[in-house]
């Protein structure tokens, strides 16, 4: 069971955006974005910052607060 670190999927849905849209914006393929969304892989910190800017959210909103 991989630890859920990011809330990317939730934030995309909240903003009415798709993984395909995000992939196009950041120049990655959809499979990569899909792995980020399912927490199989994590985007780099630089990429998280870029995604936050694209979605107009705080970078911290993309991360699940670890207890």
C-alpha cells in the first residue's frame, strides 16, 4: 500500500480539470500524470509548484497533511 502523499486528483476535480489537461499544460504524458494522481509516483517539487500555479492553489493544498 503506497502512502497517499498528494491530493492532485481531488484538486483537479475541484477545479473541473482533467489529467489530460494537466499533462498538456506541463508537457508530460497522460500516463505520468495518471500515476501522480493515483500516488504511484510523485511529481517533483518544482512540478508541484508549477501545478499549483496552473490551478491557482497553494502548493500545500496539493499535499495531504501528514500527521
